């Protein structure tokens, strides 16, 4: 998977994921601030740091919600699905990093939240990594759902 993450693809995908209300310049500014902050805080290569944080939060499965109506009642059923391609896995991991960092209330600015989340996922102590592990264990404990899935 590491081979498939290219430098320009990573920048473009990360910028598009961070984009706020359709403004690409805002996403690029946040990405630049995140990059500067990561370089100052760690002496490691920025690209490798982001790649490892993406790899640590990448999941092979996802849960899809399905609303089932039985008369007047509605029931939500979760169907596991396999994420087949690497670009989709990368996109889902970037979305999960952004989602968890937006919920974080410790930092004042969005680039600080994103930086903290990337560093935490690099060390495997992030909420995004915990969510990934929880989903993986939840799906793999119910393997009977995967019997109908075509590999």
C-alpha cells in the first residue's frame, strides 16, 4: 500500500479532504500550516509521517447503515463491506482523521487539531485508530455476515 501513495496524490487528496465549504485555498492553507507544525515538532520526514499515520488508520472493512422498515417501526441494520481498492482505503482513513480531529476540543485552531491527530495516529494512540480497531473486531466477530460476500 505504501507504494501507491504518491507525493502529488497525497497532497491533492489531503487538501481536498480538509477543504472547508468548497474553498480549496482554505484547505491548502490549513495543509501548509499542518506541514510546518509537523516539521517543527518532529525531526522526521513529513511525507513518511503522514503516510504512516494514514496506514495506521486504514481499515479493510466498513459498516454501511441500512434502514429497514417493518410497518411503522424502523430498524437500522449494519452491513459490513470490504474496501477493495487502496485509493478508497486512503480516502476513508483521511476522512476518519478529519472527523476525529474536528471533534477534538483541546486545540483552538483546526490545523492544531489536525496536527495533534496525525501525531497521535502515527504513535497508534489516536481515536481514529481505536475506531478502526473497534470496527475490525466488530466485523470479524460476526463472520456469518461475511459468508455471503463474494471475494
